């Protein structure tokens, strides 16, 4: 046991952490954009778009993330689409997978607004745009934020799957360091765990706090 | 239609309905056109040629279709289900124990249980599998079981906590009033009710567990994905589309069936059990319902 093993390999840890953070942020933003679009389709009055969005959601939600990576790396080339192995493939897969959970969180947030709110807004003569921007969305956004944070936490953890597909992020760094320092495997991997926990635990607490606040506001 | 529609829009009149129909057709055609272009492109690359799919009914290299399907369903899916069948009961049991420990009056025990839950909930399942693999030197199967168990145990502990918290306070007060001990109260009064309302969340978590078992592919456990890859390597890369389609289909069928079961259970609990929480009240979904992915 040698605590120095973590300090000695700090540059590797930080590089891994940076890659994990980068994957989380880029894929998170992508998932937010696509997820919002899918959620908008899901609640739109156009039946065909609703069916499309529901199918997209149902398909991706029931497939493991590993299967999606597998598809991108091993199946897509058969379609003539050869993605550069590594970072961008990982971003694409994580974005697609996470977008579904973003869409579901947004949809349930809109559903959580009582029908009476919209009826009351219409009854006092607000237009569709007014009732959307000043009555429905402010309430929906508040109940969407906590589950959305949980989605991003899950994404941060899911970036580890990229370790299996040629991206050197935290988990892959941990595996490599563990193989290089067979005497200190526990310590090396505990170091990796620490890097994940400094992100996931505070974010989880924040989500809990906000959730409680929203619950009291109602 | 759905409640979402009625929150956002007034009930449409005849004119709006006609517009919606037109928009729907236009949108539908747009989606179909996109899918069509993709399919046309794929057909141009020979993806749909029969000999690429023949691996599913008349495989080359002197193999019978039975061999291929056996390797996918019995060996591949079998290994996936075996991992889930071992990890799920373990996670449920340990999750229950953790949740109960979290409600004891002994502060150190309570704190320890909370720490364990927070720790394992905040770590990637894959990292925990690597931990078992590299630090304990366990086999790939044991590593998969370890990763699946400790993560889902923590999530289930949270689900149970939420289920207990949702019960009306009068239940435990009444139990105390008739002289039940804390253990009896939990075992005879609280848990039976809470487990019922938690059943949908627990089944939904089973889907997450089943999906995560595919991480075995990365740590070297030969599950369904590995079986697909092995077959694709043996029969040539051209067959991978057909094999992948089967694999994805298996996951979809299994997981969608489980999700349906969860929905059915949810409907049942709403009808029969005394509603512990007012499910019609607006508000965020109960915690635990959205924890997994």
C-alpha cells in the first residue's frame, strides 16, 4: 500500500477526469437539444410526430448503452458509415441514449402541471403563447430541473462505457493504472472512484434539495 | 388524447382538427421520407441482400440455423439472464437490509448505511466490475454479479426508503399503540404496504439491471453481445447487421415486456391498495421511479 501511487499518477487522473467531464458536458448539451425536440414532438398535436417520438423513446430506452456503442462501432460500418473510433463515437452514442431520458423528464414535467392551470389561464383570456410562457413553462421547468440533474448524473456515470470502446477517460485510466501498479490496485481504483464521487454526490444533493423546494412550493 | 395535450391546448375545433390532420400527414411523410432515404442508401450498400441475412436460417460453413440460434438464445441470452437472476435477488435482499438499517435508532449504523448507499449510487457500474476483476481478482462472471449487485442494492435501498416515507404516519403510530416492537412494525405493517406501492419501481429497476448486464461485454463475460460478436467474427462481418438485429430485438422484447408489467402493477396498486400518496396530485414523480438508466 502506497498512497503516493495516486499523487504520482495525478496527471493521468486529471487527464482522465477531463475526458469524462468533456464527454458529460458535450453529450449532455447534445442530449438536451435532441431531448427537448423529442419532448416537443411527444406533446405536439400532430399524431404522426407523437408516434415517431414515442417509437424513438421506446427503442432507445430499452436498449443497453453498450448495445448502442456496439451498433456504432461494429454495425454502422456495414452501412458505409465509418465513424472515427473514440471520442466522437462516444459523444454520439451518449447523446442519443441520454436524449431519451431528457425527453421523458421534460414530458413528465409538462404533465405535472395541473390541467386547471392551463384552463384558468385560458379563462382569463391569455393567448396560447402567454399561457405557455407565463403559466405552464415556469411551473414545468421547476419540476423538470431535479429529474434533469439526475439524468446528467447518470450520464456522467455512463461515460464509463466509453472505456470499453477506445476512449481513455477515468475508468479506462483506472484500468490502465491498476495494471501498471498491481500492488496498489485497490488504492488506484479508489482514486478513480473519488473523482466520480466529487461530481455525482454534490449533484445528487442539489437535485434532492431542489426537489424538496419544488414539492413545498406546490 | 394524453393529458399533455390537454394541458397545452384547448380541445380543438373542426378547423384546428383539420389543420392538425394536415400537419400530421405532412410530418409523417417527412419522417417516412427520411427513413426511406436511409433504407435506400442501405440497400445500395447491399445491407438487405439475402445472403447477408442467411446466417439466421441457412448459415454457411456447415453450421445449422439451430447452432446459430442456440449460441444466441441459450448461450448468449442464457448468460445474460443468469447474471440478472443471481444479481437481482441479492440486490433486493441487501437493498432491503440497507433501507431498514437506515431507519434504526443507532446513529452510527444509520450513518454507515447512508454512506454505503450514497457511495455505490454515485459510481459507475463498470468501475465496480473492474474493481472486483482487478482488485479482488474475481472471475468475469463474479465481477459482473458484484457490479450489478452493489449498484442496484443502493438504488433499491433508496426506492424502499421512498416507499416507507410515503406511508401515512398513522400506520407506524397505530402499530406502536397496539404494542408492536419496531421490528414487528416494519415487518408486519410498513413493509407489506410499502412493497406493494414499490413493486412498479422495483420491476423498472430490473430492466436497468438487465441492461447493465451487457457491461459484461466490456469486462470479458460472454453474454448476449459477446455471442453476437463471436457469431459475426465467425460468419464474417457482413452478417453482423442480421445478428445485431436479432440481439437488439431480444433486448427490446424482454425489456418492453418488463416495462409493461411495471405499468400493469402500477395500475393494480392504484386500484386495490389504499392510496398512500395522492397519485392524482400534481408534483414530481415519486423518487426512485426515475432513478435508473
